[in-house]
C-alpha cells in the first residue's frame, strides 16, 4: 500500500443484503463481502423487514472480519468508515450504521454518510471516473429515478416513479407467473424467448415531465392473466414476459432520452438492480451508439448492480475529498433524499 493511498471500510445494509467492503482510492475493490438473505424472504414473496434486521445482526460482524481479512489490511491502514444511512428499511439501516459508528469510534476514523442511491450511481466509478455534468437512471426494487448531477457532490432528482419501482413491478408480475422472488432476472430470461404480443400500456410516455408510472402496467398484466385463467385460456409466459419487458424498457429509454435532450450532459449512467436487465442494457447501447456518440455511456458492472458495499465505498471517496463527515449523532433515515450540495 502506497503512503498516499486512501482506504475506506464501507457498510451497506439498507435492505436484504449485509455487505462490507474495503475500497482503495474510490475505484479499486480490495474486498466486497455480500451476505444475501434472499432464501429467507422467498417463502414470503418479498422482503420482511423484521426478518431482514435479524439477519443483518447475525451477519454483520462476520462480514467485517471477512472484508478486513480478504483485503489483507489492518484498522491502522484505514482512512475512513463509510455507511449507507438511507433510504431503506429503518431496522436494516440501523444495524450497518451502528456497526460503522462503532468501528469509526473505536479506531478514531472519520465517518462518511452515504445515500444508497448515490452508491448505486457510483458503482460505475469502478469502470471510469464520472465525467460531470452527468445524468443517471437508477432502477431497482425500491427506486426508479432520473438523477441530474451538474457537478461532483450535487444531485437533483428530475424524475421518479409516481407509484411502483420498475423492479417492484418485475417482482409482482413474476409472482403472478409463479416465479420466485426476486423475479427480475427470470422474467428477463423468459422475455428473451418471447414476443411483444400483448402491447401493454406505456404510462406517462407522452407527458411533459421525466416521471414514470408502473402500476397501470402491472394491473393490466395481472388482469390479462386472470381473465385468461377464468376462460381456461393458456397464455405464453414467454410472450407475457416479453410484452411486459418491452413496455418497461420503452418508457425507461424514452424518458431518459427526453432528459438527455433537455440537459447538457457529458455522461449517462445506468445503475441499480434492474440495470442488470439485458434488454435495457442493449437498448441503451444502441441509443448511445446511434444518437449520442459524444456522450459517455457507463453501465454499473453486472456484479455491482445489486446492493453491495463496494459501491458505497466508491461513493464515499468524493465525499471524503469534499470533507463530508458525520458525527456520532448520525441516524438512519429511511426516506432520505439527496442532501449534498457542496461547491
Ligand atoms: O438494487 P437492488 O439489488 O435492490 C434494491 O435496492 O431494490 O435491485 C433488486 C431488483 C429486484 O426487483 C429484481 O427483480 C431486479 O432488481 N432485477 C432485475 C434483473 N435483475 C435483478 N430486473 C430486471 N431484469 C433483471 N435482469
Ligand atoms: Zn439498492
């Protein structure tokens, strides 16, 4: 380790993944331990907050030890501790936050408060440093947001879902198709084998804003399946998936294009769990190759699309440089919005 290298121990526990990572200079992963709880939540068809908190408590110390060992560093080598403090499930957030505060206090290290959405965006920083002004589309189980970043440390949400998040819609229609939670990846695979034959609605596509809505699409999908069941008609799961996915991808690409035409950005970032979707990645590849050759298009690396602490460490690095530190009174904020506006 060189003398001026920066090492951050990062924590993420906002939903159903307990994760601890050691990140060097904001762009190199020395370790990224992710303990997933999916199996415990599958039988309920979604994340049960109380179950999630208990798992985090069981896993957090093991994750810290594993992350430090795999990175082969000691606490003396660390420069800071970073933690997701919102948005997310309050009980889950509190476990990571308490552990991070404890390490920071015990080893006299600064504590960097990180917004989970900012973490998703910075997953792309492992490919290349973000070039501002930038725009990000964050699509996950809990969020669908267009975030404008005019410069480092400034985040403005210019569009968001009015109801369900895109990933949430995937999980809900997946349930109707009899798929296990979380269903996004499986629906993506089925869609690959099918065709858009149902022509589901593209909500808000023509509205003069950057917002999204997926609940109408979800209802339309569910009604179609229930109606077919009532008349004993068997529908193709592949075509249903393809039709649903076409509708989701269409509006995500359309509204992003509208935002890009409206703003002057140098980079576009696709991030969050749904950013792993093959069709969404392909459609954006085509859009940027054909229409916006002068704008950098960065996708979060596939392995870092879901929740993980590495992305939190990457997001914490510019905050470290800007001197954004919290004291011991930092609390979990389940409904956290962007707060950083540093000049
Ligand atoms: O970012 P993430 O791990 O957790 C949240 O912060 O929500 O995102 C999880 C979401 C789930 O809804 C899951 O179904 C969805 O991402 N997802 C996908 C794909 N892989 C995961 N959705 C569509 N296509 C995929 N390939
Ligand atoms: Zn997330």
